[in-house]
């Protein structure tokens, strides 16, 4: 395996991981920001108030984007396994 092939495989894996993590984190960050603004405006400092809405949004996002996430992972793994002879050289 050449260093270029190893870097390409690692780069593709990191790009896929970044995209999949972003799909889950962005909605949680937006909800966290909204809840934090609500807490600052009302001066309610309850930890569960910020935890449960983010948990619900992440679970909902997983339900909506779960099939796409699974398909992306399966596609990447399939391509990686299919290209093993070319990567090894």
C-alpha cells in the first residue's frame, strides 16, 4: 500500500465521518442555542431544560436521517472492500 493510497482512504473516511457528525450536531447546536437564549431571558437555570430538547432533536434527526446515514456508511464500506486489490497494489 502506497502512502498516497493510505492517505486517500483516510481522507475519505474522515470526510464521511465529518458529514455524518455534522448532520447530527447542527440541529442539536441550534436547539441548544435557542434553549440557552430562553434560559437567559427567563433566568431559569435548570440543566434538564437544556438536555431533553437536544436529546429529542437528536433522536428525531436520527429517525429522519438514519436511513441516509446507514446507506452512506454501507456505500463507503462497500467501495472500500471492493477496492482492496487496487489499494494493496
